[in-house]
C-alpha cells in the first residue's frame, strides 16, 4: 500500500519537537539550584529521545505498534497541558504546538486509510515461511 503523504511530514515534525526538547533541556534548566540532578536528567532525557527516534523510524516504516505508541504519546501530550501554567513563555508555545499535533494525530491516525496502511504494512513485512521439505 502507498505510504500516506503526511506520514513523513509528521515524522519530521516529531523529530523537530525532540530536538527542541533536547535543546531546551540543555540550555534552559527549569531549576538551576538543583544542578546536581542536571546530569542525571540529561542522560535520562537522551535515552528517552533515542527510544522515541527508534519509534519514529518504525512509525515511518508502517509498524502498527509505533502508530499505537504515537497515539498514547498524543494523549499524554494533551494531558501535559494541565501543567501549562508552570511553564515559561517558550514552554507554553512548544506545549501548545505539541498538543495541536497530538489532536491531529488522534484524528488522522484513526482514519480508515491510515489504519489500513499500518495494518497492511505489518502483514507485508512478515518473514516468508520456509518451503515445505521435499518440495
């Protein structure tokens, strides 16, 4: 099946949000008085971002589990709006943009054509069965 046109665009937007979050974590620590935790949170943040990049890679490949992971992350991103008042202006803009993308994902990833792409891609990626002995 043909890959939906918006799929690559949304993948690049997700990569952009990951890089924005990484830069924000490095250059705008939320609590500068607890710098001893900055190294730990940076390492954990990088590990989470590596896992997210792997998920985005498989999302582009059409794996259904990656679509479900993006949907779950979208719900978490919308719930993240509850903490919006604790963010600075830049954080509010980034969170609002990510929530708009999340709302789009909740709709678009559940449309019939996109669901079919993800479910059919998984079926076509299956390892072919070995030939029967003696044939």
